[in-house]
């Protein structure tokens, strides 16, 4: 017989606060291939401690332990996990089956840590047949009696065809009849050549073994062999074992990863309400990211549409400094433009296609008993074409009407609605600032520009506005249409020079400004950007809070499943396996939250467009971004709980109550 396990003067001390417990005080032991050993002794004598060290669930503080010729002091944690998976099977007093899985899944569990490909259902079913449970393979542990559960645990210990079986009081929780069944199975395994080391404190159970070791106070006091003639010689294949089997597994090895995914979703779904509550933060964060980006994109698209309708070669010349929005705030001089300026600019024929003056003011409009305060715009003849204001219902005013200062008006749809409701305004007479005007057209719908209703407007001929209604002899501004969009800068400079010459202004005088549409666009985008930033920070905060929620629930989950983690480690899970399992679960949670959040976000933006009339546009980019964010949140906040789980000591985890 050659030794497969060899302990030399092994010590194990536990430290609880100030005091220390010497569980093992110099144990030496040689175990040979094919032995059936019972370890006996009073409670607290160190039996389990010894078994844990033999099974690589724990390591000695002092002394040497060789398993299959390997000194365990030189083996890393992962190598020991690999050995447990390959050469050892464990049977515990408390069975340690995973409640959420069917028994066939419980039995094949060691295989996901073996690095071998396949689903191993057949193998598991065969082991279950061996213990007489082939008809119950799709039951869950809760549907089985204690004796049956222990038989499942034995089937699980056998699924990797181990050389060694470690059993810690396997019949401790069973009645006599079930104990007998279990011992019959173990005896049969021994007869097939398995090496079995079993802890028990019952003499009649120990009687099944060939060798009985008795312990007291952390030392071996007796070690008796009973000769048994039928003991098999070592099967030839027993030397088989590979320390590094599965050592080259990649982290995301497909089979294993899929199993973890399935288990993660099973775990998430088995706690539906808790999972939903814990992803609420992520859900809100993602929903607001989606809604925010849909609004931003929608506003941008609407704005571009509007700019296009304004004409892209349009320049706006206004009095006052460009730095102060609007005109005179008392801070500086304001150039007052006249119709002569318009004519001068219009005569720059090679650069300028059209120029028109405008004068703005407010208008009190009255029709019958309704009145409405609106924006009054006095416009030159070319304004209609340049600003796409030619009515589709009714008509624009003629050059003659402009010259004669006729009292004709083109009204925006908002004004039409306020004064006439559903009635036809064309040809009716309204009062603007107490003067009678004839409505000749309805201006095309422009919608909103920021908070401003572009349809709340009345357009009348420039001359009428200046001299009859507003009493101003200067313009509020001039619109210029450049000939080519490429020469915008040059056109602006030329106009600027012209105005400086005409008004005798210094070079650095900023009493007027010229804007083109790109600048106006920039101004508008900066407002929407501010909005986006605001919503973005709300989203970031909810993702942060949501992430902390995830971390919290994952910590709870790790604590709840401490014994499961211990069991998984006992059957060969490495640190990375446990890490991956919990990371997959936390990312699974955040992705689920993210997906619901995306749907709610899209729903909210649709509602906003439907009921509030806001322009929205959900982009694929925002959906991708939200998904990436939820994955990152899951990874980031799942990392700590997952590491905590991975670092657990298998023995302590198994003992956790
Ligand atoms: P047995 O299995 O023979 O009942 P154990 O090997 O479980 O005994 O324990 C031996 C001694 O070590 C006992 O006094 C026990 O209280 C102590 N002990 C075992 N495990 C731990 C632990 N994780 N922390 C502290 N003390 C422990
Ligand atoms: Mg014990």
C-alpha cells in the first residue's frame, strides 16, 4: 500500500478574541489507498478539524501535510480548490444541498468547476441511480426526506469520480434506518476501491470501517486496524489526477458563464420584489437618461428644422452690443438704423441678395369682444420671402401697400385662434393698438423657439408700423440675406464697415452687432445643453444611489448565501468562480433594471410628445449608453460584495448559521 495522505505533526489553533483553542496538537497519520477510516472521539476532540485539513478545506498552522505526494504548504488556494474538485468528495452532516436547484442540478454542480465541457446530466443521473433516487431527479431538496437528501449529497460527492470521500458525521441527522442505508452505500463504495474517511461518534457506525482512529483533546489516542480479507487491491487508474486540471480555464469560458447567467437570473427571479426594489435607483437613472436624451435630440432636430425655415444665409443686424442680449441696457450706445441703411446694404449687390428692415413692438389686437396682446412686427416687402413668412392662407402685402402705409395685417395662428377661434379671419377687420386693420393672410406655422411662441405675431407693412402704429422713425433691426453661404464672414465684415462709415463709428465701437444663424444656433444649443447637464446630473445621482442599493442587496445576498458559498468552495469553486458568480448576478440585476428603465424612459418621452407636444427623438445611442451605464454600475458596485464572497474561508462559511 502506498500512502495517499500523509500528516506529520500537524497543529491547528483557532483564535477567538484573546483566547486560543488548540484543536489539533501534533497529529501524525498515514492514509493508504483504499482504506475506510472512522475517526471517533468526544465532541470537541478535533475530529472535524482533522477532516477539514485532510480534505484541503483548511490548512495546518504547523506541521506538514502531503496529499498524493504534494506538500499542501506549497499549493495555492486555487490549486487546492482544483484538487478538491478532482480527487475529493464531501458529505456533511447537514447535507448542504442548494435549495433552489433540482437534485440533478445539485449533483452535477461540481462539474461546472471542473473545466470540462458538457452538461453532465447523464453522469448526475447515473450517480443518483446508484443511491436509488433515479426517479426523483427533478425534485427539489425540500421535497425529499433527510435520508434522501444525504443520498443526493453522496451522489454529488461521487459525480467527479473522486479517489477520496470525506464524510463528517454523515448519519448525524438521520434515524437508524436511514443511517443504515447511507452506511450500506458507503460500504459499497469502499468495496469498489474508494478511500473513505468518516467522522462519527457512534460505535455501530464506526463498525463499518476497517480502521478506527480515536481522538482526544486534539491528539490521536488509538489507531486500530481490523483485518478485512475482501479488501480490494488498488485499481490501476488511481494515480490519475492532474493538479492543474482546468487551471487554464478562461474566466469567461462559455459553458461556465452560461451556467452562472442561468443561476443569477434564477436567483434574481426567486426574489422578485426585493430585486425590483433594489434596482429602482438604476431604473430611475436610466429612464431619465433616456428621456433626457430623447428631449435633447428632439429639441435639436426641431431647432434645425426651424433654422432651415428661417433661411441659412440669413444675417441679423441689430443695435447694441453683441455681449448684451437684446438692445440697450443703458450700458452702451445703440446704433439706430434707418430705411436708408437698409437701402445701402441692399446695394451691396455682389454680396447681398436681399435686405429688409424690421421694427418690433407690442400690439394690442381686438376683434369684437376678444382682445389679445401680441408681438407686432413691421416688415419690409422682402421679409416675406427671406423669413419664409409668405402666407399659405391669404397673401403677403404688396409693394404698393407698403409704400402707401396701408393698414393690412398678416396674423400668426396663435393670434388667429385667440381672436377668431375656428372662424375664418381673412378679410375681417381687427383693431391693432386701436387702429383698424384688414387681415389679409395667416403666417405659416413656426412653432416654438425655446419658450417663445413664434406664431404669436402680427406682421404689418414696415412703414405702417413705424409711422402709424408705433411712432418710431428708426428700425429695430435689419435682416440681410447673403448671396452665398460660403462668403458669410466677408459679407458680415463688409456690412459692418459700411455701417461704421455711415454712422461714423470707431473701429472698436460695439454699438451694433451682426449675427448669423450659426451663432443663433449656438446660443440655442447652449440653452439645451444646460438643460441636458441638469438632467444628466440627476441621472448620475440616481445611478450612484442605485449602485449603492445594488451593493447593499448584494452584500445581503452574500451573507444569506454564506453556506452556499462554503459548499461551492468545498466542491472546487475557485476565488474567480465565486467572484464571477456574484458579479454576473449584480450585473444581471442592473441590466434588468436598465432594460425596464429604458422602456419607461421611452414611454415617458412618448407621453411628453403626445400630451405636452414636446419634440422627442429616442436614439439608439442613448439606449446603448444606458445599457453600458447599467453594466458598469453593476460591475463597480458588485465588485466589493463579490470579493467578500470570494475571500470567504470554506470551513467558516459552511459553519455559518
Ligand atoms: P469535533 O468535530 O471533534 O467536535 P472540532 O474539530 O469541530 O471538534 O473542534 C475542535 C475544537 O476547536 C473545539 O473546541 C471547537 O470549539 C474548536 N473550533 C473548531 N472550529 C473552530 C473555529 N472555526 N473557531 C474557533 N474554534 C473552533
Ligand atoms: Mg465535528
